[in-house]
């Protein structure tokens, strides 16, 4: 089954300023998938496109979630779309 998007679920105990940005492994920004204030469960979707609407290449992407003054890192593996 081909996946058309990635769903990232985040949970915040208190009202927080959040910015979730995807980067290439080389450090280039790919797409901001969430920016705003939230409390509780937040769902962000990524359609495997960059900020310009272009489909990304398969590979490893870094998810940087900034919450107030802290930063959390995770990786996302994008495989072939065919």
C-alpha cells in the first residue's frame, strides 16, 4: 500500500509555542509542518512535498520540533513512491 502522507502526532502537557520543521540530513529546511500554539494532542501531516510543492526525494529527513525554549529531534525515512 502506498502512503500519500506522513502523520506526526505530538502531545504537549501545557500551552506551548510550537514549530515543527523538516530538514534534509544536510541541514537544508524542507517544510514547516506545524507552527502555532497548542496544548494536548497535535496532529501534523506531511504530504512528502517541500515548501514549494515539489515532491521530495526518498531518503532520511530530520524533524526538529521546537517547543518554547526546547528542541526535539526525530528522523523520518522516506522510501520510493512507486
